[in-house]
């Protein structure tokens, strides 16, 4: 199987909208968002659409032609926030200007549609830029003593509108990762957050996978510093990480509507199961993803990348080994009478 890398994954309606956006046309995006009733799906679709639209003025054109459209307004906020985050990653001198535009657009959208979690997700995403926690809303004490101050009130606003919103909790993870000061807790705070959320996230929630994301981030940082222990992968086969992975498999993967699963979540789960020697379960996850794949976490956990591989060979190896093991363990048909 040659993997297909597509941000829409198996979401065919989103794929159509993305193609139209890249061509400078917005009507498919309007129709898609108008038909999206699930808040979780609305959040994820607007995020993917914003990434595609951030390099063009297509959302400005939409809003100019339909000035009363709330979806156009919230998508413009999404685009502004995406641009601000890109500018921050690239250390662009105009990052403050981008951030101000994103914040203003998100606040306007939140005022217009108090029920929608997406504007609050936008405000939460901007907290990644404020690495020194200069804004008061980014240094609110946590109700959980082991966690450092952060944008917990913003997370609460999202949670009230859409409990266990996947992107909101992942934005918190990124906020914690963006802080290097010892007072922030460093990588330990990322682990604490992931385990804390997984301890109370309900069945069916992709947040059960947060400990796996924290572990991948540890590997990424270690590789950047050249300090990866040769036996680090054994941690995936040991508790508590193995238990978290099995819990996510049985209580998220096995219970959730396939149309609501994030391809990135599936890829992280597949890796965690394979690295933890849970090959039968990993094979099920790999099969559910076909023919699609993601670059992460494979490019972050492979220490022998070369050229443009970006982890693809490791992913194909893990898939091949998992499917072969599952095939050997499958019950054989008995002899015919």
C-alpha cells in the first residue's frame, strides 16, 4: 500500500471544499459549514479549512460578498489566527500585528455567536504566542495543583460550549510545550496534563490519547537535542503508557463513529500500539486508516530520517509487521466436513 497524505482523510465533503478553496472559490466551504451540525466536526473542519485558506484572500472575498455571514466571519478569524501562529513559528517581525488581528476577529465572532466554541478555540490557540504569559488570561491558576498557571479560563469557555473539545485540549498541550521556563513545569507539565485529562475523559473521547501525544513530544525534544536513549521505545510496552494506549484503543477507537475520528489520532494510536508490541490491535487501526496516512508521529519518532522520507518508511514497516502478526494469529478455518 502506498499511503495517501490528504488533510481531509476520508472526509469527502471536506476534500471538495479544500479543492475549491485552493482555486479561490468559497461556496463549497459555505455549504459545508452550513450542513455541519456536530460541534466537534465543525471545529476540526474549520481548522483544516483555515490552514488551506491562510495563504490567500479567499475568506476576505467571501465576507465582502456575504457581509452578514457568520461562517465567513468565523473563518476569517480562523485564518487570522493561523497566520499569527505561522508568523510566530517563523519569528516574523509582524507577529504582533497578526496576533492582534486574530484576537479582534475571534472576539467579534464570540460576541456574535455566544454558543459557538470555535472563536474561543481561536483565542486559546493564540496563547501559544504569549510564551511569557504577559496577558492575564494566559496565567490563570489551575484547579489541578500539579499544573502550572495557564489559559485555563479560556479552556473552560470552550468546554462549556463543547465538552471535551479535542482541539482545545491539544492547544493547551501546545501552550505547555511552548514554555521553557522552569516555573512552567517544562515537559513534566505536559505529561501531567496528558495523564490528568486521560484519567477523567469519558469513553469515546479522543482525549484518552493525550498521554501518547506527550510521549511523542518527549521523543521529539530529545531528538532535537541529540539525547535519545537507544532503548527509549521500550516505554511504550510498559505501564502506565501501555495501559493508557489500551484504554484509548478499547474506549475510543472501538466505540467511536469512524467519521468523527481524526486521522492524526489514529496514526498516533497505531504507532503507540505497534511500539508497545500490541500488534493485533495496531493492525485494526492501520486497516481503518486505509489508504490514508499522516506524517506524524512517524517523522518525530524516527531517528534515521533521510531525504524526503519524513517517517514514511517507519510507518510502512510498522503497518507491515502489525498486519503480518495479526494474520498469523488469526484463527484458522477448520476442515470441511
